[in-house]
C-alpha cells in the first residue's frame, strides 16, 4: 500500500491581535489580494479570512475572537484560550500546514514517526485530533489535525515544523476552487514561491533532520548554510516550484521570517512589510 504524501503545502497562517480579522483582511486587499470570508472555528476561540492562490495554497488570516481576559478566570473557555497553541504567539507568520489524508487508519503521525525512529530519533508528531469550523453560509467543515509534539521547554519554543490538516469533508468546501474570480488578485499573485524560516544556529542540524523525516527526502544545503526542500502543491504552476527554506539565525530567531509569492506582473515594490511580517513578490 502506498503511503500518503507528507510534503504538500496546504496553507500558511498569519496571526493578528484579537478581534482584528476584518481589519487585517482590508490590509491585504490594499496589498492587492482578493480576500474571502472564512468563519469561526469549532472551538469558538478563533476566526479567519482566506486568500486562495492558483496553486490552491491559501493564506489563513486569523485572530482570536476575544482577548484572554474576556473569559472568566478558571472557566473551561479561559483554560482553552490560555492553552491554545497560538495563545502566546506574537502577530505575524506563525505557522504553516501540510495537507494530510484525513485518515485515522493510515495516520500521518505514524508515517513520519516511523521515519524518525528508523533514523534513531524520537517521534515528532502526536496523535491526530478532530477539527473544524462553520462557514458563514452554515456549511460545517471537518478535518483531522496532526500536531507536532510540544517541546519540554514550552509552546513558545516549538520548532517550526508543519502541522497537517487532512480533510474529512471535501477539501473544496474548506478551500473553494470556484468561481475563477477568487484567484484573480490585483497584485497578480499566482502561488507560493517559498516559505523561509530561521532557527538558532545550535538547532539548525536537528531541525534539518526533522524536516528530512517529515518531507521524506533530504534537503539540499547551499554554500551560505541555507537548506531547501521542494514541496508539492495541490495544483502545480507551470515551470514554477514551491520551496521550504531553512536558515540559521545568530539572533535566536525561531519562526517564519518571510513568505514569497510568484506574481505575473513586475511589482512596484518587491519586498513589503505588513504591520507584523514580511512578504516578497517574485515576477515569473
């Protein structure tokens, strides 16, 4: 039996302060993106908007619905909010997801953990967990999340390993593929060129090895100590590839530092700072 792919980029997560998802959507419209309403997640803690690209990768613009102090101390909602994986993340590019298979029989976590254990390392992923959200039109969406295991030093130091999102309901309910207008971005964005993240120098080797296990093949290291892995996308752009880039940081940086987009037309500005992160436009 063929094992499921573990190297298909599904989406990238951009976090902003509580209650700001509509404001953030407007910020990205001003950058030339077509932004779609998303909805509220099943835990009622977060809400999102979506930017869908021609390669079927999407940006998830997400914020918590309320700040922590909006929930009564000691209440289940307060505990859930405080223990959310993104609860103490600073705004910006905070996470990214690969496409899972939505199966609890042939589990993504088992596939990757087996690779790690064969390499003499501990498993990287915890068991699959159910997730979902309700769209503004009332459609319920369901999926399985495969989360990286939390490190002993706490969630704030979680290594930048992808989580997996595997659809239980059809993916095109979660990531619409019509009408064609949703892919027509005024900035002429087509797809993801790369996701770049940095880790402290002393962790670079370990993270590189972990990503080899996850993706299923070894990355290529360049002379400037940057390592890259080719990724798949649900839809392939002609003659353009998506990559994951890993750099060593001398400043203890740990996380995504830049997301680059292929664009059809020459941009007036190649590199742009949003209020919380950096993006780059690359003409094809």
